[in-house]
C-alpha cells in the first residue's frame, strides 16, 4: 500500500514541478557528526532510509537549500564548509531532475521529533546502517569512501 502512495505523491509533485519549473534541482548531504556517523532520515511518503535533502526553490541558492533542508529534517547545523561532492542526473524521478550532493560535518541542536514528513531519523555508523537504507544512499556512501567510482546518475 505504501509503495503506490509513494509513487503517486512523487508523480503529483513532479507534475507540479514540471508546471512551475523548467528543470527540477535538489540537494542532498552526507551529513556526518564529530564521531563520523552519518545522519539518515525515513520519510512518511517514500520507503527506505535516505540522506537528508530536498528541492531547491526559485530564488534559492544550493547552499541556502542545503542549510534549510538540514535544519528542517534533522535540526542540523553545518560545522565549517559543506563540500560539493558531485551532481547527479536522477532519471528515476524524472527526465529533468538533478541532485547536487554535498559532504559536510554537522551538529544537531536537538533531537528531531517525528512529524508528518520525517517519521524517524538518527546518526548511524557507516558500517552499521539500519535495515532499509536505499541503494542510492549506499552507492553515495561507497563513492565517498572511495570504494566505488563516482557515477553521474543518482
């Protein structure tokens, strides 16, 4: 039941974005704490554990979008500078979607309580990820670690 809802929500959002934007652009981050654990979120509308991120709105820079999404999805603040790692074409979402992927170190100002968008979140050791981590999340972490070649597709 959840999968068809996720596909429906994704489709509706992308139809809206197609009408309101020429191309969709998003940001995501491999957000690590001082202990080297990665922050992951589980959304209410799509299955699996993901790295935090979201869409870039009109008039918003990539960095503004990244800062906003990290705060909204995890009460996270960037320590130092976020580094752009790669930009990916996300053909699974649409033929017009791209994702700017960052690596950063973060501090969490307070635990993120569950809400309508984020039902669960937390920091996890990279070698002990929770069940249900998405394939794309695993690929990005492997690329960051140097264990896989950097792809141009999400």
